[in-house]
């Protein structure tokens, strides 16, 4: 009996949301699909910055960084992997590129490369996220990338970060589909369904799919988010505080549009301003211009600024673009201020006026540590009399739509990852036509 030539091993994304690291082997060729950080595993042992990993040995000892031969730059071995393909730039899919050998090429979308290089460049020396010298190769929809015995086709999908892709991986046994993270309720749902149709045409032997939203699913879309935010903003009398993902360009554009419609300005952090500036050079992406009068930059109160912060401040110095807490406090009724949990100390100086509010436009807490932070957030809001609204749509496909997509693909075998509800998913998909395999970390499956 001839051994199966195509195999897949899951080193992350198993019984957790994120941390995807999928090794696909066809004959003598090995590639990784994503190489992300496992926030779930890390938070079992660490609580940065006071308890943080000091070296790779610690991460491997605790099972946070899997032991894989021929992959890591800190081991004196020859590369045993031909390439890494990134689906998108979220850190749970990309951060552990920091550890791979620099001889191994990393393929990703142009936008993903911009996001990762920008974020890596502004962080202090970080064991777990440094991509400054990665051997990046960019792709776009329609490319066919041959890596030894394997051909990979990337297709743009809709997600909560721009430049997200799904992959059709053509092997000697047939096509393996990897969805990455995708949805059909964002700004460009047609991209995700175009990908589904392309996958269907290949008659795939297997689909590796995200299955994030098996509980707490909602029925909403980015258009409805815009309408809700408009209604809230039109009634706010003081400052409107808004928390949303700094790389969520769809939400950035929505808040920017709503601010202008309601005669307000959107004030973003220095970090987000730098990312907006970097993404503005992407001709395929639409972001507000930093020099637009409707976009301001909020400078937090601090004794020392990083070099990149100083350069950005000096670039706009004297242009009525940079606002500190005192200027924000004086002009609350014309502001939508983008904040994060770590900016709440600024409220002491801002002193939100009566009639102000806080809008959470990001995911709700999904683990114990986030729940503790959420409790602190509520305490801050209560102290300043700030009611909280939650206006958000997920970056992930909802259950019924996911089932329809997988049925449409017509695959023989389904591997659910990026979920902590795989058993529920298997039962839900019972009549889908494909066999659902519940994966185990580090176990190799023949296709």
C-alpha cells in the first residue's frame, strides 16, 4: 500500500481562538499556513509586563512555542520548511514569525506586510514580535505561487483587517482549502463568496476552516453599524469616546464618516496615525488622509516619547493637528476620541462633560483576563458617568453562513480550527456532506 503523500499537522489554533500554525506537507515539500501567537496558552503562564517570557526556551518549556525541527532561527539546524503563507496581519496569525529562520520566505498580501512592518517598527525590542528582517514576498488575488511540489492561490476575503486572504493549496492529491479568518457581513462580503466559488471549482479534498462564532452569533453588518453609530453620535452632547481595533480600516472609515456627518472630528492615537499614514500608500485601500481637517491626532500625556512619536509630532507641529488632553477637554462637543483601555488615565485630565458617552466597537471579553479588564473599564465609566454602548460586528463568519459556505465548497473533509467549540461545530455540521475531523495539537492527518 502506497503511503499518502499529503499530510497536515496543527501546531496551533486547536481548541482556541487564534494561534494558527498549520504545517502542510506534500511529498518532500513543507509549508506553514500562518504562524501566530497563542494568546490562550501564553496567558496560562504570563502576565506582561511584570511576568513575561525571557527567552525561547521558556516558551518551548511551557508549550507556548511548539517544538518543530528545522524552523527556528535560534536552533543550529538547516531549514526544513520551504515557506510560510500568512492569511492576514492579526498577531494571532503572524506574531511568531519572530522566531522563524530568516532563510525561509514569508508570503503575504502587500497590506499585511505594511501593517506588520509598521507595528514591528514602533515596538520596543520584543522577543515575541519582531519582523524587521523577515524575507517577505507579497502576492495579490489571481497569483499562482509555486513552492516546490505545491501551488498556492491566494484569494482576497472580507475580514476586520484589510489584506486578508484565503488559500487554495494545490497538492498531488488534490486541493486543500484554508479559509483563514473570513466573514460575509463586512464592507466587501462579495470577496468571501468569490473565494467560496473558486474553492468549489477545485472540488477540494479538505477544507481547514475557522469556526469562531459558534456561540454568541449576531445578525448585523457594517452598514447597520454605521447607522447605529450615526444615531448615537447625533445625540451625544459632550465627548464621544470610541474603542475599536487600530487596524480595522472598515471601522476607522465608518467613525471618520460619522464624525464628519455630525460636525465632529475623529481624533486617533499616535500609533494609529502612523499606521494610517503607512496604509495611505496602498493604492488598493481607502483611508482618511492625515492632513484632512476632519482627522486629528491625540497625544497622550507622558514624560518621554519614542523616536517615532517625536517625529510624527514634529511633522505636524504648528498645524493645529496634534491635540493633548487639555485641548481635547476644551472642545469635547466636537470630538470623537479613539481610546483604548490603556488610555483611561487620560480621563482624569479630560474630565468628560455631562452628556458624554463611551462606545465599545470591538469584541466583547472572551477570557478571564479580558473580563478583569472589562470590570476595570466599567469602574472608570461609572466614575465619570459615562454610559456604554456596544456597536460591533465580528470579523468572523456566522454559523449558518459558514455552513452554507462549506456546503457550497462541497468538500470531503472539514478540519475546524480557530474555535473553542469544535464539538458543537461537528454536531452542527452533521448533515453538511463532509466528514468533520476534530483535530488534536501536534497530530498529523493524512489527506
